[in-house]
DNA sequence: TAGGGTTTATTTAGTCCTAAACAAAGGGGA
DNA sequence: TCCCCTTTGTTTAGGACTAAATAAACCCTA
C-alpha cells in the first residue's frame, strides 16, 4: 500500500558502470540524460565513484556549442564478477569485467542429482576462481532453472534439477566467503538484457527463451517482475490444449510439452526426419537443407509459441519481445509461422509489438548470471539484500586500499 | 535502469485516509505498523493531515500495557470524490466520502457512440455534482472499458465504446474545472481493491472481472501494472482455440468470445434454455432451478476461465485471484469447474494460489473509479500527474480556509 | 511507592534524491 | 572585441524517508 523509498538506490552507481561499460566513455551530462536522473545527482554519484577508484576522468574535451564535456571512463581493473549457469548435467562459468564483457569461460560436467552436488559445485567454483585474473572478485551470480525465494538467500526450488528448498546461496556464501546472488536463469538474462542489451532502451519488455524449456523474464517499469514467490515467467507451462503430451511438470498440454527441445526431437523422430540418436543440430541442418518435414516441425513450434505469447502480450502489454536461447539457432524456420500466429491472435491495437532476436552464445546464460552481481552491487535492501552491501564493500576496499588505514 | 524516488510518496497520506476510512480510528503506532512505514514518518504525516483538517485526535486512551494510544479519526466533512462508470449505453455516478464509502449514486442513459457524447457527459456530470453534498468535491475518477495513455491526461482508446484517441480527461478538466483522473475500469477496480478490499493485505494479486467482457487488473509489488501503453490486463483476448467464435476484437477464439455475457446467452439460446429475449438473470435463475443445460453452460465457462487463468498465474505468480463483476452473481455455478480446471492446469508448486470472490454491487465499478481520486491525490508525479496535485490543493484549500489570507 | 518494563510518540541526524540557482567554459555574431 | 547563447558541471535548499535516541505515559511487581 505504501511506497518504500525506492530500494536503497545506489543501484544507480552500477547503472553508471553498466552504461559506461556497454557504451564507452560519456560526460556527466550525458549520463544524467541517459539514466534519467538529475545532473546534481550525477555529480554526486560520479564523485563517489571517482573517489572509490572505479571511474577516471579522461580529460577529453570535444566542444559542442557550449562548455566542453569532461568524459568519464571505467577503470577496468577495479574488479570482475563470476557468472555461473547450472543445469542438470553440467555447469558453465564465465568471468566478466566490470563492464559486463566476458574475459574467460569454462564448462564442467556436473550431476545436479548427486547427493554431494553442493560440495562438488563448491570445488568447481573454487578452481575456476583460482585460475582467474588478478583483479578482485566482486561476487558470484548464479542462474538456475527454477524459482528462487530471493537473490540474497538463494533458496532454490527446481523441478528440472530435482531440487527442493536447496540452500544454494547460503551454502556457497559460507564456503567461498564471497557475495553470492542466485536467481532464476531467465530473470538473470532479463537483467542482463536490461543492463547491456536491447532492454536498455525499454522499460517494459519480455525476454522469451526457447531451448530445453521455454521461459520468460518480465521487465515492468524497468524492474524484473518476480511475483509473489519468485516464480513469475513460467510461460512454458501455459496450457495450450486439453489433452496434449505430458509435460515435465506432470500436466498435459503445456506449451513446453509441444515446443521444448524434447518435444521437437520426438516429432522429428516420428516424422522420420531423425534417427534414434540425432539431435537439434541435425534437425536444424535438415531444415536448412530444405527438408519440408523438418521445416514443418519448426513452423508448428513457431505457430504455437506465437499464439501463446499473444496471450502474454495481452496480459502484460510489453513494448518489445526479445527472443533468446539455444533454440534461436533455428529461428529462421520458426520466424514466419511465429509472426503470423502472434500478430493474427493480437488485438489490432497491439499488433505493432516489436520482436527482436539477439545473437545467442554458449556463455550467454552464465553471462546473464554475472549481471546479477554487476546490477545489484549497491542495492543494499532490494533484491540482493545483504549480498549487495558485501559486493559494494569489496569494491571499495579493493580499489582504494590507501584508505584502509584511516 | 535507474530507480526514481518512489513516485512522490505523498500517496502515503491517502493510504492513511483509506486505512482509517475502511477500518475506523487507529493510533499512529498502529498506522505505522499496518502501512509499513516508520513511526517517525507517521508522526510527520499525521501532523500534516491534522493541520490540514483532514484528521482529528479522538482523545481516547485505552491503555495496553504501556503508554495509551491517542486515536486518530477521519474528518468526514473534508471532502468527497465522484466516481463515474462509462459504458456503451449508460453512465453510473457515485459520490463517495473521503473514506471510500458510497454516499449517493445515480445512473443515466447515455450514448457513447453519439457525436456529442462528450458534451452530454459533461451535462450529466454537472447535474450529478450539483445535487450533491455540501462538502467540496476533491476530484472525479472515471473508469472506461479501454486503454488510457495515462490517468492525468485521460486519452482513451476503446473498441467497446468505439472511441479512438478521445481526450476525455482533458475535455472534462476544462469544462468542469475539477481534477479528473481517467483509467481503465478494471485497473480502477484493482486500485480500489488494493485500498479497501482483500488486496490491502497482498502485494501481488490479480483482479479478474467477468461480465459483458473479461478483464484483469494486475497488482505487482503493490502497484497497478499498466504496461507500455496502459493496456495490460486484457485477458479476455487470450486466444483459447484456433477457430472459435468471432470476438468483438475481430479475432477468433478469444476467451471473451466464449465466456463473455453475449457468448453465454448465445449458448443458452441454441441449447433452448432461453427464448429470444431472456437475459442473464433468466439464465441464472434457470441454473438455480437445476436446469442442467444452464448449469452446464456456466460450468463450461468456469472451465475455460480456469484454464486461461492458469496461464496467467504461471506468467505472473500472484498470491491471490480476486473475482469480481456482474458475472459473479452466478459464480456458484462456475465455481466447481473453475477450481478443477485452474488447479489441474497449474504446476504443483502453484496449486495453492488463493481465489476470492467478493460481494458485487451495481455501483462497484463507479466506486472503483472514485478510488482513483482517493488513492492518488498526493501523487504529484506518478500516475496522476498534475491532477494529483490539484486534488491535494483542493483538499487543503477547502479544509483550512483560514490560511488563505496569509 | 519506587522502580522496571512496555508501548506510544517525537526529535535528531543522516540518506537519497530533485529543482533551481549559479558558475565555468566554450562558440558565434554585431 | 564584447556580448549573448549554449552546454556542462556544481552548489544550495528542500522533500521524503529511515534508524536510533529520547521522552511520555501507562502497567505491574516488589
């Protein structure tokens, strides 16, 4: 009922870092305009960041009709973040700079259903961090396929991993003595998209991922919508038909049971496009080669996705839909049927909703997870809670050691 | 990207009025707890409200282990708000006290498709206001079936009314010289529910209305979700089948084309339950009397609604669904099939989502619209913009005229 | 009846932000 | 060359909120 004072908004400082990281140096006035805050506040925030050693004045002065701007740039040695993607059979790690760029990545086999998976993950993480650059680790962001109570405590429920109330965040915090932020993988991706991607220019958008599963990250008024129990965005389980195939959630006819990777492969096998051991790459190759049964499978998937998302668009009224995920490698075969199904199921006034498909890379999931660290280091009482404060503490402590003696 | 300072949070003051109005007198400490703000702020806010003459100290002192509380109550003569419901063939007005209670209501025939409907509405509104109580009118809230760019400017698009870019808010502001807030009718209802209803105790909920159309008001983290163009919540146009009946939006197979009032009546006529001129009351009566064809029609509607809302629940993860609208008069016939369809289409972890059906009255729509005025009088730069400031100005000016000479 | 515990209310200091006034540093035209 | 205009950056005053200390008013028990 009552509005709180905007989640301890030192988030702004990481927004400055993100902006400079993604777009290169800028003046204070530019930053104030882009980030939509007052110039006065920008002066203040940049003063802090300069004092903390995270920013530097670049002394450039290309005049532009008035007083020339003093450009500000990131001090890239101030620190880096670790991003982790956890799935059933492996984990992927990335190390990203303070500007969000990937510096290093790795992938390791992992068994999420093992009884000692927490210990194993700790070991793998320690090893990856040990092999890293000399700049300080600001924190660890972890993306999981499932719902998370809140980013700071990191209590995970995941049908896909077979996890129930797993204290992932708390355990890793204790073991590694570093700030750890856990979030649903799609929400993490939405956060990254908001900071570094197309979402930077939009306040209301949808990040839809296709691949093994189907999910959505929802950004409303600039913030990721988590819902009551942190489980918003499960669009893969929107019911599509009354008596469809059984889904991993136990119900019948979910969207994911039609267009998830497993479902597409099953269709391909019954249609004779694939043998018993062919995978998604083979199916994509078949479609590329003009196999009509293969293109039909993708086309049907596009159609189903389009109709289901029409419902979501009617519900949320986003400005743009961003499609991501492993499944986008074959997007050209989904695209046409998707567009037709989506637009024709939308009310006339919504037909202009934009659709963007971004370049997908193997490490994108882990990179998204790292954005958790870079996005919330200062947000002391928001999503990240205590962990945000810890990240900030590390940043200041490492980059301005000369102040430690005072 | 950057968080603003929580929408000029004098909203809190109207929250205090709403709380006291709905729940009777309370102490400052109680208010601080219920509204979740610091006692310090409560002292400050109530000081202002007392000075403005909107609150009075009741000098009561029922002790409770410690220092006895000084209760605060609303000065109900400080002003009232007008709520207006606009539909195709009539308008309904209510006058509500500063505590949200309905003082007076009226309904007038109206033709939204007439070329002079703006002038007619002005006349009707003037007449209703003139017949009202002597306390000052704080503002006018208007609920329309359609999307509104923002509450302050009140530019309306409505397929149902045949309106395109109608400057409803601006026109009435000019003609009546009063603050006017325009909002989608379901969003207004959600706001009222948040202030006075079940939603007071929840931060994430869904208000679903059934009647002529089907709509949803979405409240996330305590605020009404409006979407990019103010059109969120159009759940009536979620596609349900590929080749269903034609909907008012022009598409086929929308939820509303199955369970809207017109669709139910059509089904009843083809099933022979109703003659050519029977209405919803007759259909409800038939079901009450045990007519199995009639109960089956409601049951099917409940089933369809349940499945569609399962998708919405997966998308938004609300804590509770509140069902409202004219259609709830026959809810007992929807209920069973609805519950079964909803729960069985939900993932196991979501099955506990609560469903509440609130008592529906004729004037509820208009009452919801009035909540716009009572909820946003102080929110100077939020949804209501200028109009919010104007409401506040009227409140202070009217209730503390002795300060006018200073 | 004095003192400790509780609950209520206010004050104080401080954070995060804005708006508005101001200062600083250029450009270009009369 | 001087003045005006534009853009950048800073300072100042103030609003909205919080946490923590304090005061105020009651209860109960020893």
